[in-house]
């Protein structure tokens, strides 16, 4: 009986250790692709390989305000660092095809030209992206920080706040510090 209990305890500990290892394994981002406003085809995380990247997703027209605030603040602080990239990724798959071109054209007019290379409307994979970012609030900004090998190191969502930005800044600074 003692031998049976001992072997069951060992098996339980083994499975617990495996479950913990899986839970702590780095999370990969699903493939995100689209054409940037400058006309380049972008595939993430591959195009950000070798750099720390912040991906800012928005899923509704109303998410423009929080996504823009996050992007502006982050770009202002880290944009001059050669090891950093910021991508703004409005997810437009649910926009009807009939008006999608007009929506994209209107967006492009409001986006500063110096950000066109990294402003990429996403037209496919919306359901997978919503699952990936733990989508809850339609009008929130959803931020994903990836390390130079393409692994997710942090996810945030919500409006821009100084407290949330402090968390993002610490993560990006830490990753950039590990690059040097």
C-alpha cells in the first residue's frame, strides 16, 4: 500500500511540475499580417525579429483614442531606439467589404506619414486575435510586448493611464537593457 501511495504521489508531482512548466512557458503571438500604409507587407512577429516591439491593437472606431494615446507616448519615449519597434494594428475584418476601402482611406489621412511603415490594418484573423488578447471591452486599446525572439512578455488593455504606462515602460526598458 505504501508503495502504491508513493508512486501515485510521484506521478502527481510529475504532472504538477509539467503543468507549471507549460503555464510559465513563453506565449507566442499568432501570425498577424497586412499591408502597411506605406505599402509594405508586414508579417508579425517575424518582421519585428531582433527587436523589442509593442503591438497596439484596436477593434472599434472608438478605440482610436486610447490606441493613439498609447502609441504616441510609447513612440515618443522609445521610438529613437534602434532596437525598438511600435506597430499600430487596427483590426478591421468585421468592417463590411463595401466600405472597408473608405474606412482605410479615412484612417490613412489621419495618421502621420512618419508612422505609415508601422501602421498596419489587419483584415483577417480577428477571432484568433480577440482570443489571444483576452478581448473584453470593445473600445479598449490592447497592447502586446514581444521580445527580440518574438515571445510575448506582457499584455495590457484599457485606456491610457500613467500607472499602466509605468508597467509598460518598465517591461520595455528591461527588454531593451537585455539587448545591450
